[in-house]
C-alpha cells in the first residue's frame, strides 16, 4: 500500500490462467475498472484514477503481456477473450459478492470491453467503449486489414518508430465529427479548467509503456483489430453500453467502427473531448465527460 498524491493506492497481484496480473485499487464506492489500451499499463490512468477515486473504487492494471504483469510462457499473439477473462477475474477479486462493476476501455481495451459485455454481462453495470478499432465491421474491412498488416510488416522490417508512422498516415487526418461544424469547431461539452488539469503519467510509467510498444505492434495490433463483435450479444446489453468517439476523430479509421456499431445497435455515439487518445490530449475535460456518462 502506497500514497500517491492524496490517494492511498492498494497494489497487488492476481494469478490467472497463464499469467500473473499486477493491479492497483484506489478509493471507495461502486467499482470502476479502467482498462489500458495500445501499449499502455496502469500508469496511463494513475492521474485519472486519483481524480475518480472520490466516487468510485477504481481498479487499474497492467495487461498480461505488459510491464509488471507476467506471462507463464513466452509472449505470442494475444487473444481478446483471454484479456476479457482477465478483467472478469479482477472484477471478481474486488466484487466477491457478485455486485456489478463499470468498465472503461479505449482503443484496444475498448475491444476487450465489447467482449466483456458479450460474454459476462452479469458482472457489468455501465460499459464505456471509446473507439474500439474493430475494422472487420466496416464495409471496406479488407482495406483496414491490409493497412494494419502493413504496420506489423514495417515493424518487423524497420522497427517501432517506422511502424507507428505508417499507422498514423494510414488512419487518416483528424477532423470535425460527422454532423459537426464544418469549420472544425468542437461542439459544446465539458470545458477545460486549467486549475483542474490532471498531471501526465510519471516518467517511469512512460518508460514502461514505451518498452511495451514492440509487443503491441507484433502481438496485439492485428489480433485485436481483427476481432468480430457478437452483435446479438451486444444488442442484448445495449442499454448498458456507451459507445464513445473523439470529437476530433472525424472519419479516421479508429473512429468509423464505433459510429457503425452505434448505428447498428440503435444508439447515439457519445462524443468525448479530443481524438483517439483524448484521455492524454485533454485529460481534465475527458475525465469530466467520463464522470458524466458513468452517472457520477
């Protein structure tokens, strides 16, 4: 147990099939799991978790192939279902009496959020999925699939920096959301309050997450973006699902799937501040929107 800022952080590990998961718990109240996406670990959400710990018991963790979590065998291509099961077990750890937890996931972890709702709806309250890049739902899925395969090929040939540049170029330029002001002016929403701005992750967390990038590019990018959502199961739990999109994401490849999912499920996509990485770009405003959709 450690002190960070004004919040007590309870750290621990959980043995799950094939891995040992590092996790952190802050605050008290209903349980909220913040699931890191991309190459991130629990450190990405440290400031956000402290901000939300006044209302929720906030659980953050390192995914099974990253940072302080450990695999029992050498890393291989990751399965969304294994990561989803890991989160279910973490929920059971902090909710031993069967109460429900809310979850937030962004990017790759938003894919995990969709799978959680599909397979473990009884353990979930509110599910916020921010830009899950499930390109297989798109009418031009082969184009997205080819881009992401090329990103992995560039990584294997030229390294992580070149792969990231290829991915950024292929995803497309940000712009106003569909239906937004053509001038690019963001719609009204929670405004940035400089006095309430959240600090960035600490340097050690940034170092860890940077070191995870090769694993993400080789073993998570293609398997997670190739996930096909169970639309029947999602429709059954749609009342608990918040499909979120960055107000600056426009028609980027990372935003198009969530807009299509919202249309197919008869839901409105909820705009969050910033773009695909809005939690980093505009952390205070992002936190305010998350608090609002979670009902706190």
